[in-house]
């Protein structure tokens, strides 16, 4: 079968992790290529492929309407997109965390910014009884436009977010101090746990993304955390072929930071069996058709 691993014009090549997936699929005698979603000359290739797997489409947030239009075109052409288009679209806007919270899952308190001014942000902080929070665009990737807001820096924080994420709704999110100890990324294929890795922020920062100095390393997790991730995945609208569940520890419990269903780095290099598990999950999804 012909399988496309979706990249983007900003990052057209496969990541180290996704190269392991491509190698495994090719070892199983399938044809694999990487194509940017936003190269319009490739539309027929996507339609003709047996499977289209979103991987490093990391610039989608710079033109979300175009990305959603591209997804809809593939859906209309009955392409086998992974994850399913409707699930990806649900996951694009981080306000899904508000919905997930209503299912009884612990998440950072998240609300839409009502007034995008220093006074408006300050008022929301006071209403929360908080001395700091995280300000971020409703959609984005790689920590772009994510800022820590505290009394006195509201104006500067809004200005920085707006420079990097113009025109998007803004969210104010509870600051989780336990992030300093790292964010656990649990990877699942077809709902089954594969492996985990720990993303640790640089000292004096709270963002775990590599562009801000964050580091990734393999980590062992216990059955309680694995089960928590599996439970979270039962609350998403559709079953996923692949998923990354990002959590932090808070005492003996966990706080869900994000569910990544579109373009998460999956750290396949942290597990000797992960690339094979991902390849088999893709092939199992294709066999359904």
C-alpha cells in the first residue's frame, strides 16, 4: 500500500521519530513518502494514497482555515486520514479541555479571555484569586504564543501573544507549578499504551517545548498513570489510531495538560517496539476499509 506521512512546507522532512516509522512500514513492503499538507501541487497524491497519516504538519496554526479546508477536501474524497478528520478538527482548538473537564477529568482551569487588555486580564486573574496564569492562543503548536502572565506584565504578555498569534481567540489557563518537575507524555496506539517520555522545561521556564530549551527523555511510568491515560482516551469523540496524552503529577493524582491527536511528536526512538506498534496500528486501520 501507499502511505503518506504528512509534513509541512516549514518542516518538509521526516523527523527522527517518524523516519523510524517510515523504515518499519517499508520493511513491511509498503510504499512510504513524506509530503507537505500545504503544497497544493500534491493534492492528487493524497487522494490516490491508501492512507494519509498526519505527522509533522506543525505550521497548520499559521493558516487554520486553509488547513481545515485541506482536511475537508480529503474527507470529501473519502481518503483514509489518520486520525479521523472529525477527531482532528475537535482537537485543533484547545477549548476541548473545557469539554474534557466536564467529564470529570482534572485539567488546568481554562477560560476564554473576555477582554484582551491589561485591565481585562488583570480582572480575570483577580477573579481567579491567582497571582499568575498562562496566556495562550486557542490553537497553536510548539509553544508558540504561550506566555506566563502576572500582575504588572499583562500588557506585555498580551502584546507578545498577539505578535506571534494574530487574530486568534485567547485562553487564560491555570498555571500548574508541578510542570517544573516535567510533563509526562504517554503514547497510545489504537488505545493501547506503547511507551512514555518525560518533557522537562529549562530552569526558570515553564514551557517544555524544545525551542524554549525543553528536554525529552525516556521514562518509566506506573500502572496508575497508564490507566489514567487510557481513561482519558475513552472521553474523546472517536477512537484514535494514535494519541499522546500529556500529564503532570500533582501529589498522588494527575492533571491533564493536553491530548495530542493531530501532529504530536511521538518519541518512537524511546522504545524499541514503538515504530512497529505504530506501523501495525496504521495497517490495521487501513484493513478496515
